[in-house]
C-alpha cells in the first residue's frame, strides 16, 4: 500500500494529527512556500469543548465536526490522508503510517492525548471516557440504555445502580457534564419517563482534589460547587479511585459506590509515537521540545499541544497546561518560524499568553476568569456561549449549534435522545456477593 503523495519542489511539512494544533498549523502555513500533508485517523476535525453536549443529548456529532477535505478545499498544495500514525523514522526522514511511509522535510507531531486511567486496567475496561466523538456517542447510548433498563429492573439494588451516574474528575469537563446531566434529570427525564422515580436518579461528582476546577481560583471553584449543588449534584472531594469492576467503584479510603455508569474525565496523557528515544519523553509521556517546539535531539521534528512538553517558557517552567489555546498559539508561531527558517531569518521563542479560563455549570450558570477579572452567573454563561460558538469551524455548524442552544433554552428540552448503537448489556452481578 502506498500513501501516494505527489513529488513537489517545495519543502514538505507533514502534520500528524488534525486537532487544534495540527489544524491551525495547516491553516497558517504558506502553501506557496510549503507542500502541506495532513494525516489523521479520522477524516474530520472535532471540537472537544462541546463533546459533553453530544454525550448529554444536546447536540448531534455532525454539528461539532467538520471534514478536513472541505475545510481545505481551496488551499493549494494541501493533501489529506486518512491513516493512523505508527512510528517515526528520523534517519530516513519518514513518518510510518497504516497506509505506507511518507517522507518529510519537516515533521510536526500533533497527535494530542488520550484519557489517563493512571494504570488502572479494570477502570479502563469498564469506565466511560469522553475524549472523542465516538466515546461521547457511546456514553450517550449507555446513559439512555441504562435508564431504559432501570424501568424494567426487578431488583431494587440493580435499579439503583442503573440510576446512579458517577463522574470522576472535577475539572471543566467533569463540571460541564455533571451540570448537563443534572439539567437533563430536571427537565427531560420527567417528560420522557413518567413511570421512573426521578428522585432516585443520582448524579455524583468525585475528585481526589479538595475542590473543583483546580486550575481556577477558589472563588470560581466555590461558585461552581454552589451551582452544581443547586442542580442536585452530590460532590465528593478527596476521593481517590482505586478500582471499578463495572458495578462497584472503590476508593482508597475503603468506601465504595455502586453504579452502572461511571464517567471518567480525570485527566489525559499524551499519545505515544514509536521511533523517538525514551529520553525525549517527559511527564505524562509528553515529548520534550525547545522554545521553538522542536523535539530535543531531533532536528526538523516538532511537537505541538497536548503531545508536547516545553519547559523553556519562564512563566511555565513545568510545561504549559494541556489546553486548546496553547496548541493554537504554538501552531501559529511554528508556521511563522518555519517560514523564517526557510528564509534564513531568526526564529521567535514561544511565550504562552493566557487568554483566560471558563466553565459552564448549567442554564445561566458559568464561571470565567480573564486576567484578574473573575466572575460568574449569566454574563459568564453568555460569554462562554459566544466564545465557543465563534470557535466552531464552519458557518453551517455555528448555525446548527446556535439553533440547538436556542431550542433547548426555550423548551427546556434536549431532543436528540436516540440510541444509535446497540450495546450488549453487562450481565448483572450478584449484588449480594
């Protein structure tokens, strides 16, 4: 099999991964100066900040995804290949993929990260991650399926386990999915399931940290906690998960909770790419890079975003947070630096500019921090809506998302409650064993 990339007199930039960093780099590179090859295992770019709304039946997957080929239809000297990245051959200057090798002049690794289960194999097997569109769709299916099964469950304890949702992780993703599910419980389930005891439907958020949103201020953390509690979410802090067997979630303090639905949003780890020496990997399997995003010890190979670890920024000596803004800013600078390198001009070092943080809790509830400004409530929620709407890739998707939000706001309803993938139910365990 051949990846079939035509020859070009222009230097070839191969970008592995079409997330925020890879997409931005492909957009910013001057296609009159470079041949651009984008490789991804999916043929679309997904918008991770709104994945939780797919999981909670608020949006369809197509509204937060956009095909690469459509996005770059008018860009010259651009090629996309649907393939999985397998390894780097730095000596031959080749990237090995599932459809064949591709040579490069410059290689950019932007493969992002995956859910971090911290070596807990049982948890990885049974818990539900929420990092990709596929995972969010599966989560939606399991949530709806478990509610349907709760209606017909014979054993009270099994019914309780089916109606108890536990979210592990108190970061923005955990807070947002908890708020979305709490609103679904309040406004949707009573209409769809009149025979179900809604008060018995429980939503728990657990975290090993002493508070929510550890990267934000205590003020924002307290506001988020109040908002979730007002929606009926039960918060548990200082709870370290040790195991989950599909029914029982165990904690380091000896306590346990039974649930058929455990959502794991407790951090990410970088996707590994074979072929690089172990010395290039830092904390969280992230690739060590210099101030120009070039991999240490590997000329002409770069890494961006969640996959990279840059310790040269004086404001972030332990590396930058794994956020979209970091990847976007790194990509924009790398595009300029590659052009400067081609022209023999000096390159600029990367310095991250923190544009702020925000998280939505629910209807008219959010927290936002920009510089020294910290606030919450309706204005923060409205800002969150505007920022995320502007960041979605296409006009069509912006309109679809906006219409869904308006509909949900007016009707207090989430209309996309379809079980599209038949999951094989887990055999009930002996609850008395």
